[in-house]
C-alpha cells in the first residue's frame, strides 16, 4: 500500500509546485506591469522637468542680459555724474586758486605796510630821543590830530572794503548763475543740433546758431520785400487811378464812376488796348503810347504774379503731402529725433563769445 500511495503524493506535490509557480509568475507579471507604468510616469515627469529646465534656463539668460544692460546703464550714469563732478571740482579749484592769489596779494601788501610802519616807528623813536621834551609836546598835538584823521580815513576805507567785498560776492554769484545758464543753453543747443541733423538726415552736424542767424536775415529780407510790395501796390494803385482818369469816357472804365472796386480781366485789358476808337481824339499820340506801354507792363506783371502763385500752390500741396507722410511714418517725433543722442560730447568748459 505504501508503494501505491507514493506516486500520488508526488503528483500532488507537483501540482502544488506548478500552482505556486503560476501564482508567482502572475505576481511577477503584475509587478513588471506596475514597474513599467511607473517607468512611463517617470519618463513623462522627466520630459516635463526638461521642458521646465529649458524654460527656467531661458528666463535666467533673459534676466542676466537685462541685468547686464541695467548695469551698463548704471555705469554710463555714473560716468556722466563723475564727469559733472569733475567739472564742478575744476570750477571750485579755479575759484580757490583765484582766492588764494588774492589772499597772497593782500598778505604781501600787509607785510609791506607792516615793514613800513616798523621803519616809521624806529625813525620816530630815534627822533624822539633827540628832540627835547617841550618840542615833543608841541609836536604831539598835530600828531594826535593827524592820528584821528587817519583813524577816520581807516574806518571809511574799512566800510568801503566791506562794501566792495559784498559787491564782489554778488558778482561771483551772478557769474556762477550765468555759467549754469550757459551750460544749460549749450546742452539745449547741442540737443537741438542733434535733432535737426537727425530730422534732415544730414551727414555732418547742423549748426543751429548759423540757421538762426540766417533765419533772422531772411526775416529782415522778407520784411523789406513786404515793404517793397506795399510800395509797388501803392504805385500800381496810383497808375490805376491815372488810367481811370484817362479812360473815364470809354465803355470799359477803371474808375469809381462805373463800379467801385471792379477788377478787369486779361481779355478786357487786351480789348481796351486794341480798340483805338475809345481813345479821345484830343489826347496826343505820346500819351497814348505811354498808356499802352504801362498797360502791357501791368499785364505782364499780373501774369507773372499769377504764375508764381500757381507754383506756390503746387509747392504747398507737395509739402502738405510730405508732412502727412512724415506724420504717418513717425509715431513719436521726439523719440525719433533723440535716437542715439548722448550729452557726453558737450564741452561744458568752452565759453560763448
């Protein structure tokens, strides 16, 4: 019986081993699947972290570039401030040197006066030792009077010196204010020169002072031309009144008899010149020729003025179109004109004539 039961036991143990192996294999498959899912999640997180790393790296580079730009601007501002401080120290140094020179001169004059006074005292002492007492008493009275006068003069001179010192201080203050205004005007002129050269696209810097002087000259010239125009208009009105008096009996009249303020056309003037039937017979031929020459001259002048006016209108239209184009092209003219402007090239130490 024992021999018959042993194979069954072996078969049962084999079944248990296979079941345990199957269970362990299933558990291993589950673990492998869980680990593969975890690995996929880790790979996704790693990709996301890489993207975030690239973004943070780009942000760090941008922040570093901005920091370098701000650092450069701060360095430029420090250089400008140091430049202004250097000029201020130079001005203070020159003023201190001038004051030192004045003080040295005053010290030298005081030393000279002291030596002169010491010499005078020595001379007076020697003379006093030689002169008797009565003569000394007689000489002391005018000496005291002279001393009082000298003291009064010294007080007056001290008052005058204090007044001169106050005047000198006011002059120095005015000089300092004028220097500040000069520097401000110089910076303004330099900035306006830059804006003008930028607006005109000039290769060389434009001198604003020369343009202002030229503009002033052109304004004077324009005023002179306006005065000449007024004189010409007066002469033309005079000639017109003369023509009105000459042609008072014609069909086309220039005077106030027909209509006040009427203006003749070119055709009417030509018709008036060509028709000789309207000329009074009592007028001489010389007067008629003079009137015809005058009328032709006035007609030519009128044609010239009309042509010039037409050209001026065309030029004004072109300029208006150009201004509209510039306004549409440039959003902010101030920023465009001040592009690339630096105040380092302004020489604050030079003076205007």
